[in-house]
C-alpha cells in the first residue's frame, strides 16, 4: 500500500523574523555602547573692532621667464640676479626688522622655483610669505622694469 504525504515542503522561508532579530540586536548594541565625547579646551579668542592689514616691506616678484624683481617699500620693482637676492633681502630686513618679505609669482612659474626662494630665506632666518597675485599696477611696473632691463646696454670695463 502506497502512503501519500499530507504536506508539500517549500524551499523558501520567511525573512520577517530575521529582520526582527537584527533590529533587536541593533537596539541592544546602541543602548549598551558608550558614547565618546571628545575632550577639548574652550578657548576664548581675542576680539577686535578694527582690522589692520600689514603691508609687506619688501616684495620679490618672479615672472613667466623666471626672472627675479625686487622692491623695497613703494619703490618700483628692479631686476635682480639670483645671487644678489639674499644680500638685498638681508639689507632690507636690517632696515626694518618688523616687516616681512612677500613673494609674488606668476601662475606659470614652477613650484620648485618658488620653494627654492622660500628655502633660501628660511635658511637665513628671514620672514617671507607667499603672497597672492600682485595687482595690475605691480604687473605693469614689472613689465616696465623688464623692458628697461632689456634695453640697458652693458657697461664694459
């Protein structure tokens, strides 16, 4: 005599109970975990009603052709050789040690050249900062200085 099964077995199962278990585990770990609060000090920074912009005493410019120009105060930038740059900067720093030196470079100047100049001043304890692009007035002055330097006739000894 052949016996028949009363029920058929299905290969699927319900995931509803599994999501309930995961949700309960999540709640359990959130309740039992400790929250870490970063320890920090509260700092009261000084407030000022006025803002003063410190202007650089000396300016060094590097143009597209990697030529150096330097100026002290509000004077017109003059072309300067690399080996003369350190001497010029040390002299201007001695005149006014509270001022800093600003370095302006054209966008096309390789960063390595800028680092060389910054490193030169850092090795000799001079305060130099990398400044933003010079104004159009300074651009015009540099172009005038460059054309004047090209037109100069070398003096033979």
